[in-house]
C-alpha cells in the first residue's frame, strides 16, 4: 500500500494526479473558492477559506493510493476504502438540530456527526480514528452563553464517550477551524490498527485542559503515527502558540508563529522517539497554515521562511482559530517508507 498526498493542485492538474484511475483516489479536500458545480466523484471536504499568497482562487488536495478503492455512502458520509484504510467526509446543517433537547444545535450536530462516523467505522471493521479535520462557522461566536467551539467540544466528547469510551490517551490527531459560513464539516481517516498518539511535553494534553477553556476538554492528540503496509505516516495536529495550557504572545503574530514552530519541533522530536523509520525533519513536512487576519500573511510567510526555508510545501489560508487570542495555527504531515531504517 502506498498513500500519497498531492497538495496544491489546480483543477487542471487533477487529471495528472488521477492518472492510473480515479478509483485510486481515496479522497481529498478543496480549499478556497468552491464551485458547487464541480464534483470529482470521490469524498471531498470543501474548505471555503480564502487562499493567501496564491494566484489561483482554489486548490485541490488528494490522497492517492496504488490500488483501486471501494466506495460507499453511510448516513450522509461519503467514504472510500483501500485495504485497511478509510477516508470519509460528512457535512451537517446545524439548522436540522435546532430545538434539540440535549444542548445547542451545534453540540447536537457534532455529537450526531461523530456517532455516524463511529457507526460506519464499526461496521467496516476499521475502528481506529487516526486523523480528523473539523470545520465550523463562527467558531468564536458566543451563543446562549457559550462559545461555539466549546459547544462543539461537548458534542464531540459525548459521542466519544458513547462509542469509544476513552476521551484521553488514544484519541486522534485533529484540527478544529472556523470558517465564515457553511455547514459543520468533518473529514476523517481511520484504519484497522490503533494510531500511536504523540503528546507535547511543553503543553498540557488538550484532553486535560482545565475547565476555564470550556466545560468539556477537546478530544485530540498532538500528533499520531499511523501504519499502512510498508508505510508510516506522521500527522501533526493543528498547533498553536500555547505553552502549558495558556496562549502566549497575545497580539504578536510573529511570536505566535515562532512558538507554534517550537511546539511542532517538540512534537516531531517526540514522534521520532516512537517512530519506526528514520527521524522526521521540519523541512520534509507539508504544512497547512491557518491565519486569522489575512493582512498578517506576509509576516507569517517571512517568519516561516526564516525558520524552515523556502523549499517547503506550505498552503496558507485565512480562517478563524478556536481561541479568540490565537492568530494562527499550523498543521503538518509527512510519510516514510517502512523498513528503511
Ligand atoms: C490547541 O492546541 C489549539 O479541537 O480538535 C488544535 C488542534 C486546536 C485541534 C481540536 C483544537 C483542536 O488547543 C486548538
């Protein structure tokens, strides 16, 4: 099995990336300005976040396998599966959950989305959630006295408790990002083997955050090492300027960018202690950077270029971060061939 991420594809490049057959595409994401008329046929997460520093107004990312995928639909989840690996996307309209008796519409939608994901994974015999990409509108808006990100955390944790029982330790790598509008959108990758979770010794594990950040902690690990036949993938969760459990460098985007990269370097070092392949380096990761204020892009780009050089694959988008004082968040991934030690 070989799973490869093709980043930064324009619509025209898609035909190259899908050579060998569109049935080899596991799924992907579409970032930037979305065109509802274009539907590629595999599960795609639409991320309507403006691209920064690009001439194109949209780009595609795809995960391509070296074998044909099985495809299906389950309770509104579009999914594809290659061997013991599954990728799916679910979008839920919160309006359908208004008037729910257990919490806000967003909380109910989040719980329902994760319940559907867990039901699909159990029926497919691939119970281990490895990596989750969460997007929601108005993430920092306070509704009925509670910030929407905190409402989302309640619903997510409820579903984990109901279906997976553990909400600490072996939980997936993730990001949770705010968009200007749109449905609750969740993409996920899952497999037969448990991921190896990685934490950051500079940070309190997110699942142990104190209740000042909300009544329920977020359910994610700082990174995950996952295994396919012959392949190890490192997924680094959305990483921000948080030390311990506190935001640092409030109002200073360069400081936050540097601190986020120190956190990523620390997570990579932890991952390297656990990895079964040669050490991962910052220069080989592919990055996605979420910037709250588009005007901060040049400063962030210059800061990252100083830290990791210009030869690195980085996609920049404008989006909201889950704490109002966070100005950016960085996620990353890399893949190694197993047996190359
Ligand atoms: C943090 O470290 C920043 O709720 O799934 C990063 C990655 C963050 C994932 C999530 C939140 C999530 O707390 C925010």
